[in-house]
């Protein structure tokens, strides 16, 4: 089979590889569509999260072509998505059934420790329907299905913060996750969703997909004053900021963490969703004086993502800006890195 193989920062080569062999509890999928995730881009740019000779890709739609005798509930020809992941079962977190925090998780995760879906075929090990293998509803296109994982990431961030109907919420960054998160928040009927974004294209998409207000920080003389005009003035010990109940940082720049701390009300929640390549700057004293809860969000609820897409609670197709063949993987990554309009870039495999 052909696979796009990460060699070093800035270099991916399409190579011939053996089709994965499956065991009794495994499933072999023919990949139809795979998306480039932000973590994949971090790897391409800096070498984070993967090693040389790694096949990346964990946002995908595939077709079942073979399975072991121990796999139940699926048939050949069905469209599915999912992941491989094995935990140690012995660490502090596994013993408390907090499996996503097992330090060995990514050693066997699809697209990280295990070969991913930027290939003609991908294997799901120890496949269990409804646990790490999910049937794609007939109503969804292959491209929509490949977006269920990033939408599931946005929905997991919401599950960590539990927004309420009366909440005033801010989303910093309107990339793929930011736009999907905004849509999830709107579907949950929060009071208001305010998005910040410097890219005109992404800002327009956020407006089109339902954001109540979109602000360009580069066009605001005083962002605190702008946020206060929208959320109310949030006086707190030894200072003043915004009154947002929850602020989600999906942009993950060096400054957006600190912005989130400034925009949230005293006693509010800041959720860190985007991964950074450089250390962020933040006023720790302000966190203390405002008694803010800081939440990390690592995970994806894929079946909920599929359900939201099926029910029309979120739209993914408007976020897709570029499509490439698998053989053009290096060009696809370069486009995402350099084209200011690029947002979600897909590889059409079969």
C-alpha cells in the first residue's frame, strides 16, 4: 500500500509499505478520507508528537475490508471510524479508570505510536464496536465522517466545562476546533457566544455558522474595553476585566492564555483546548485573585460528534478549504502551513 510517512520536520514522503496484518480481534480498514489535525501540523513543523518513519492521521473515514474472528457487530463494506489505543492497566490512572491519562496511551494510539490513516489501509487493534470503532450514519458523507473526531474534541471540551443556558461564553480562535466548538455551544443554547479571530476568512465562517459576535483583536484599540462592552465590566480584586463565564482558548498562541484569564469573570472557567509549540505567558496572580478554574481538555467523544453531524447540530463541510490526493501529502501540509485561507485540509485516499 501507499502511505504518507513523516521523515523529519518539513518533510513527508509517500512510500510503499506492507498492508497491516490483522489478528483475531483486529479490523482492517480501507481509508477513504483523512484530515490533517493541528497536532499533525505541529509534528510536521517541529517534530512534536511523532517520530521519524511515522504514519500520522487519526481523523478519518474508512471502509471495513477484513476483520478477525473475535470482532463482532460489523460487516465488510461498512463505513466506520475509530482508533487503536492500549493502556498499561497498572499505573495510578488506570487503577482509577482514568484511562485517557495513562502515560502509555499514545504509544499505541492511531497516528502517534501506531501507524495512522494517512495510508491506503489502517488497522484498528482490539476493535470493539461502540468503544473504539464507530459505524458512520448513512446520512453523512465521507468528509463529514472524517470531521467527527475534531468535533468530538470540541464536545469533550464542553463536557469538561459544563456550560449553562445563561452563560456568556468566549472562544479564542476560529480555526477548525474553534468553529466546531462555537457550533456545539450554540446547540447547547448558551446565552451568547463571542469569538475572537484575526483571519478574515475564519471570522466570516464563524459568523456564517452562528457566532453571535466575532472580534478581530488586531482591529481593537483596547481588547479589554471591547470585551467589557460585550460581556459587562468584571471588577475583581485589584483590577478589572471581562465578565465571560467560560473562555475557551483554541488559538493557543503565546498570548491567548493570558487573554483568556483577562476576559473571564472572577470565579469563571478557562478551558485550554489548543496545543502550543511555545510556552504561554500568563499573569498567575490574576488567576489567584480572580479564583479562576483552569481546565485542560484532552480527548474526543467521537460518537457524539457523529450524532451532532447526523442531527445537523454542527456543520463541518464549510470548514474544509482544501483537498489533496494522498500522493500530495507534503503539498497538503505546506498549504496548511502557508496559505492564510487554509483551514481543514483533507487527503482523499480512495
